[in-house]
């Protein structure tokens, strides 16, 4: 699992996953990645991996935390060509500049 992965990628679910899907994915991963379940030679790796899984679950299972996380995720994943001012240089489908279209 990538270190820069989103919480959705960590749990292996879609961004529109239900609470039940989140819980199910967490439990499935916890059974395989929890340090108490993993063999001794992999315990160091499983501890940090399990912490990522638990962090993803604790954020996505709380509706308020999830909404805040989704806003942050959207802010960082939107198109790099997206202007900080949404109406800047925007043209309508008729080829007019946005400023002239607002006078209808």
C-alpha cells in the first residue's frame, strides 16, 4: 500500500462506500494485518500498516470527519489547471466571456 494513498485506497473501497462497506473492509483488513495475528518476522511492518488502516477507518466511519476529509481530498485532487478564481477566463458555450454572460 502506497504511503500517499487516500483512506479509500487504504481500505480498498470506493469514495461512495456505505458505512457497512467501510466497516466490512476494516474488519477484513484488521484480521490479516493486526500485529497480534501476523507472524513474528512481519510484526514491525504490520504495526505501521495496521495504524494506517485504523486511521482510515476512524476517519471514514465518522460522518463529520469523513466530510472534512472528502473536502480536503477534493481540494488536492482536482485538476491542476483549475483556477483559484472559478470565473476567471471562463467562457460560456456560446463563446462569450463569463463577465458578459452575467448581464442577461
